[in-house]
């Protein structure tokens, strides 16, 4: 095009995404397309990923507005399993409430709640085998809770106290438990994605039957790690489940800064030739069904699946931000997919397998349970109140054995502490 | 003791992986062009044919992915030996290497570890331009939780690589590619030497270890201590011989953990210390060496510590030999330090 031709064009304009609602605005999500529960087809797990691209743009839903489980994705769990699911979600919420308050009381430095997103981790954890390996992000405490990891141990980690299995080295909530199939959480985003692929590749190379699953937020799908992981996974047909928790917000940046204005996150799968599903992340049965389906694909050498969990972060990113400073305070209540606990509760009530009284009693019991566990944990100390680990332990575990230069620095520190009368 | 064969450095590195893959079914090698083809420098030649595609395989061109996948494999229980085709390509993998592999043991209180050896050819002198010539070791020696190893002979390359693979912490194994095929005397305009008559090219065929963290005094001397590693060990040795200087040459072999005892002993004996590396000067590993020597040997020093390094410029192409710290720059520094 000649210079003169270009002169006839309007000037270029840079598009910088802007969320629709800011503080003071009334939130209105009525334009979000929510297909009816049960309307989405469920392909056979042996079908080629290229044969169901529309699932990456739809929304797998099982629970309808009347509390019924409907359609081909209904996992047909028995009432006991559904009650366990409900209890794990309620326990996670009670735990979050308690620990958030503990941070506000100055008992630890940091906390992150998963309020509104409990179904994402708990639905998945229930559908996976107990020894499948999870590479979570920082908001999947529901996995540990579902797998029966001791609540008091989680709290000990949050307090960095003397019973903290991570010896006070990690930021609160960055749990690690090989025994419970829960990989050490990193504060750097999406790094766990290629790691999960590596674990899955190793499992496949060894002829194992275990698979891996990993989680990241929609914001961190922008990281190179995400794309490297999807490339590796498709190349080697790795038995891995990628979960993108699209909770709409990455701290204060809305999902548009990760590309949500142009397409869905599940659609990322299509370019890589892997299976992509978009799921109602506030529907625990849909999350369960999608995970079960993806796990079956993985375990039968059909390769990876990417699941976008369409959900909403009902509270702040962490104890360090105030969400009302960047988004409309009305958003959580306006969210069209409701609350995951309330939805499963209503379903169980509809089935005649639960009632409001039992639910209220369970909430009370769980509040008491986390209070009791908290008291136990606090016997081991809280952050910043006293020495929970000896000074010299700071130098341990950098390497398998302590090299001379760390020993020298260790001695220097001990001498300084001694000279200072500490 | 197994039979001893003459090997160049590539063959020795290949032999180390071969020996380890035969001994330990959890050792896997991977990287760009590493599988069928056997690597652009042929370091993994024959391994796929011998051990199969699930233990020696090609990877997509993503260093983030290579490092991240290696960490996941390590968490599963494998002992991965990923190759980064050129050290210049390692930067995309920094987050996985620095924040993940190197920190995993610490942050999980040894619940998970990263028993990974990252092999990567580094250094210049091959007309590789700025993206095939860099010496980034100083970036990694600055990182807590990982080891950095650089061999200078085929014998050391094999023994150190075996020790690195057997190590339960992440090790960056940088291979001085200029001396893959022969020790470099430093004169780019003279015929290249092969490893044929070098004692360091006599390599046992079987398993042996060269302990990490141990330097080697490759030439004892009284006049000055020269600290160096990789290609520069040979350039220094040749320069010293040509000048007739009675220098003590210390080949560090492992930068972290450093063999401080050998360094300290040597400098206290000679009273002078010259540090030679090919990497850029500012914040290079030579700065750390200089500080260590000054802290430990100050009252034994008879002259200021000298550094001979690459310049703080990108690695140039046509002016490669003006950049490379060769005999002229080393000779000038030696004369200065011996006169002071």
C-alpha cells in the first residue's frame, strides 16, 4: 500500500481492555450466555478431540435451576458421595473463614480464600483417583481437604509454626504433600503446568496407571509455561488434565487481559489439537463429570484434556487486596451461576437426601471443627510469636548436604546472634 | 577398573550418559534434536537406538517446557538429563530453573527434589556470534540451590557428568564446546589440536566419578596462582608455557560449591592471583573469586588480584578473536601481576 493510500485510513488505535463494571457501577451479567443444564452433548471418551470443538465454547452443566441433575453429563453419584462433596465444600469454606480471620488477627502473614470456587477443586479431587498427582495453583486447598489431609497440618503450615511440615520456609497456603499427591505450590504462576506434563510423561513412560492434573487461573494462561505445557502434552499425548480456573479476576486484572474478550480459555485447546471442555465451575457435579471424562481419556492413552471452569472469585485475591477498589461490589451477587454450595445443597434437598436443618447443623459442626483444629495448631505457635525453628535450620535443605559456604554463613549468623545476646 | 580408551570430550560425555542409562533405568535424556539424530554436537548419539524412545527423545523447541517437564519427571522419580542446545538458549528456562528446580527441596522441606542435570554447550571461539558463544555461568552461580560444573578434559567431563547425574540436586553442567574436539592453545590462527596426545583424553570405559566441588591443580608452580575453568584452562596452560612463567594453574571444575581450600592454599603459597574467564567481566564469577581470595589471603598477597575476562559487550562475530581473552590479554596481565 502506498503512503498516499495509507493517508486515507483512519489512524491506528490501541485497544486496552476495560472491564464492564468498576466500583460504583451496577453489575449486570445478563448477557453471559448460560445454556440450560443437560443441553450439552457428552462425546465418547474415545472420540477424537477434533470432533467436539463446540464443547470448548459451550458450558457443560448438570444442575438446573430447580435443583435437578440432568442430561448426559450427570455423573449419577449416590447420595452419600454427594453429601461428602457438600461437606468437603462446606469444610473448605469454614476453613477459609477461620484462616482469613486468623490473618486479620495478626496470627499469620497471608491467606487466600477459595470462596465461590470450592466446586472446582473438590469436584475434581473426588473424580480423580486418590493417588493421581495434583499440581495445583494456590486456590485448590479443597483438594487436600477432600483427600483427608489433616486440617491441623494445613494450619500449622499457615502459621509457619514448629509443627509446620515445610519448616517455616514457605508462604502460608503453599502446601506440599507427596503422600497426598499434592505437589509443592509455587508462588510463580503456571510453572506447575509443564511440571504436571513431565510427571504424566514419566508415568506413561513407566507403564503406570496414574495420571496427573494441574490448575492455573485464567490470568496465568498468558504465561509461556502454559503454552509450553500444552505443546508438550499434545506432542506426547501425556495423561494430564489441565484445569483453567476462570474466576474472572487476576488480582485486579479482569479476564480480558488474558484474552477473554476474543475467545474462551477452553478454546486454547483447539489450536493444540487437544480435547477442550468449558464447564460450569459452580456446578460440582459438572466439574466431577468433566474430570471423570478427562481422566478416562487420559487413562486410556487418549491424551490430555483442557477444562475451563467458568466461575467467579467471590472475594479478594488474597488478604492483601480490597476487591471493592477495582470492581463493582455487586458482582458476586449478580454472578449468574450462583453459589456452588447452595446449588448442591438444593439438589440434595430436592432428592430428599438433605434438609436445611441438617445443613445448618453441619455448618455449625464444621465451624466448631475448624475452631478446635485451630486451637490445636496454635499450641504449636503462630507466626512472629517466638522462635518455631532454630536459626541454623535456615541453611538446611538448600542442598542435600550443606556445602562449606553455607556452613560458613550459618556459623557467621550464629556468632552474630550470640554476640547480640539473642 | 574398566578398559581405558582415548576419547574426545563429546565421546566422554556420551559415554557418561550411556553408563548411567545402563546402570539406572530412571535416567532419561531429552532435548532439541537429542533423540534420533543424537544432538547437534552428537553428544547423545546412539542413546535412542540403545535405550529406546521413552528414555532418549526429541523435545519441542521450548526451553521452559524442557525444564518444567524435567522437574515433573524428577518429582515422579526419574533422573532427567535435559540438554539445552546452546547455553545462549537457556534464558527462557530461567524461571523453571531458578524458582522451581533450585528451590524445590528447600520450599517443600525435601518432600520433593529435583535430581536433574542440565547439560549445555557454552563459550565462544567457534564463530558462533552472539547467540552461540555466551558464557552465562555467573547468572547461575548466583542462584541458591543449584550447582554449576564445567569440565576441561574428556576424563573430567565423564567423571563429573556421572557425579552430577548421581547428585540429588539440580546441576548445571556447562560444556566448553570449543574444546569438544581438542584442547585449545588460544591461537585461532594456528592449526587446531586434537585430544590425541593429551593425558586427560585417556578415559575409562566404565563407571567412575570425579567428585563435585573439587578443583584440580593442573600445573604446580610458585610464581602466581591462576584460577580458571573450561576452555581457558588450556589457553592459560599454553600461554604460561610460551612465556616460561612458573604459574600454578588451578582448574576449578566446579564453581558451586567452590573448592575454596585448594584456592586458598595455592594463593597463600604464591602470593599472587590471576583469574581468567571468558564470560563478561562485570559481576562475572571472577568477581566472586576475587572477593573470596581477598577475604582469605589478603595478608599473603604481594600484588593486586587481576582479572582477565571477556568484555562487557555482546559476543561479536567478526571481532571474535579481539573479544576472546587469549594469550595476548593473559600475557599482559601476567607481566603486570609479576612486576607488581
